[in-house]
C-alpha cells in the first residue's frame, strides 16, 4: 500500500511535492475512458445548458407579460377610475373563463419556448 501524502506535508517541502506529482502523472490510472467520452460529455453539457436557457427564456417572457398586464391594469385604474368597478364585475363574473385563458396562454408559451425548442434540439442530435 502506498503512503498517503497530505496537503500539509506536501506544502512543507516543494521538492517532495514535485516528486509526488511526477509519480502520480506517470502511473496508469487503472481505468480506461471510451473513445467518445468527450463527445458524450459535450452533448450532456449542451443539453443541460439548452434546457436551462429554454426555461430562463420562458420565465423572462412570462414575467414580462405579467409586468405589461400589471402596468396596463394600473394605468386603466388611474385613467378610468369611475368605470373601474364595472371592469372588476365583468372579470369576477367570468372568473373561470379568465383563469382558463391565462392558463391556456401560459401553456402555449411554455410549449413554444421550452418544449418545441428542446425537442428540435434532441432531433438535431438524433439525426447527426
């Protein structure tokens, strides 16, 4: 069994550290990497970063839409203060439909910005 060299011991004497590193780098690691290891690793990283990018883009569009809706609502509240209660009544009377429309638009945005792009990304690697 080889002697274990700890970091504190290695830092005490630079010559020993250099000798140890030379020994380690000359030894066989005891395992073999497949020939396409770098390609597989690259594909995994690309998938991770693509998925991360698609989710981030969806969230940017989603919160931008919410911000635009909030700004529009605030402007209408201040500009049309006397008819505001009518708009609230219409919205509350059709609450299920309003929520359904918002959920449907969010789902369409998610499909467009995340799933379609991800599946086209996967298709690119299956045909290549």
